[in-house]
C-alpha cells in the first residue's frame, strides 16, 4: 500500500494533465501484457501487425517497459507542464533530462529487477552512487543509455515518435476525446463534492482517508509526504485495470488512472435520437445532442453529423441558449457537453417513443 500524505497546499496544487507520451508508454506495457487487453484486443492485433511490417527497431523503448518489474522508469514520462501538451514538447522535455537523473532512474530499475517487492524507502537507495548499477542492467540499449544518456535519450525519443506514428497517432482524436471527457467529468466532481469524492472515484484501488490518499499496489508500498508539491492526475486509455503512481523523488508525484468509458473506446458512439425529439428540436440539433454521449468539439461533432463546422456551431449556440449544452475549455479546445436538462429530455423522449 502506498500512502500519499497531503497538506492543504497539496490539495490546492492538485491538477490534471493529458499526456501523449504516457499513452505511448502505457500502450506498450499493454502490448506486453496480453491479459490486460480486454478492451483493446482489436487495436493490439492491428498494432502488432503494423509494428512488424514497419521493421522499426524499438528495442530501447520495449526494453524499458517491463510488466514483470514493479518500477517503470520515470524518465519515460516527465511530468507535463501544461494540461494538454503535444508529443513534440514532451519529447523535447525528455531529451533535456539531466544525465544524473537518467542514471538515477536506471539505478532504481536495476534494483527493481532484483527485488520482487519494493518500498518507497528502499527505492531511494539506488539514487546514491552505486558502481554496481551498470552490471545489474541488461547488456544492450539500456546499458548504452546509462553509459551515454544524451545519445540514448535521442534514440529513445526517436523510437517513441516512430511508435506514435504507427500505434497511437492514427487513433489520437478518439483517445484524446475520451481523456478530455474524463477530465471534464472529474472537474465537475471536484466542483460538486470536493476532493474526497474526486479521489475515491478514480479506481477501486484508490481511497481517500484522513488527509491521505491510499493506493493499493501489489508489489510496492511506503509513505510519501507531498509537502506542497501537489498531485498530478493523468487519465489513461491503456492502464486498466491497474493504476500507476510515480512517488519517488525528485519527480512530481503523479497518479495515472483508467479513464471513464474505456470499455466503449473502439465502438461507434452516439446513437439515434427519439423521433419525437427530432421533430421538436429539428433533426440537426437532435443529432448533435445524440452525439454528446461524451464531450466533443465542434469539429468532431461536424464530422460525426455531416454538418459543416459553421452549421454545427450555430446549432450548438441555439442548444446552449436553450440550456441543453454547456461549453468547457480543455487546453486549446472547447468541448460541448449535455446538461442535466438535456439528459432528462432524452430519457423522457425515449420513454415516450417506447409507449
């Protein structure tokens, strides 16, 4: 069990971010863990075929992501500075990591490979000088990264970019919409019921009690005093059924949790609306409401309904004036969501059409 002890300042500094880089890392881990593919089997098969056809050498990336080890090197996912960074900025941050930090993370990895269960206190030990670390790392790309971090980070960034183009980039619009919808939902929870409700609804293995967040890990535990650093919350499409935490200093404490709606991520979403509602609102406006089962942008809604972006924007303005949708800015994108009144209207119209 990992305990994250909060101060008032930590609650004030808790924030959300969406990380393209983390989605790469989590999806690689999923590819190497067949039992975790419950919602992603089709994507996994397609991605494996693409990777095989490409012939790309991804040995460093796939070597660092090892599901059999309780530690995933923090260097793979530097904390995002903005709520919705792009992959280019995240890879630039990775390339700038100090050599000492890279070697420290690989020291923890070497320790984790020889210790099936770890504690926070023990995991800090390899961050001091340890001349045995290189010998404990497997020969090849990981050892090369330890010996020459600058060259190794450049290779790692190139592998991450190549993997993105094959595995995540073609689906990023769908994945990003899911993650942004989750952030919007959590923001509503925080506004309506506070941090206790927010934390307790992230996953079954996460609980808030007496000023601390308790995260149940199978092979890792300890107590981490946050001391004003705050907690970074990162939704992911690929981590289910687990949660992942980064709590080893000096990295910012981070909790990565399964985003809501992953069970339907690869399904066609949005459905037919009741005919009576279409007659009352007009077909285009009713269709827009039907597509808002998840928060979506004007551009995506236009693509899904066949409207022009300008036409979708006009209809959304009318629905907003009627109190049926609300806009929410997430990073540089505005997402529209149905209001409680719209949900009630859809339910009532659906019940009416069934009678």
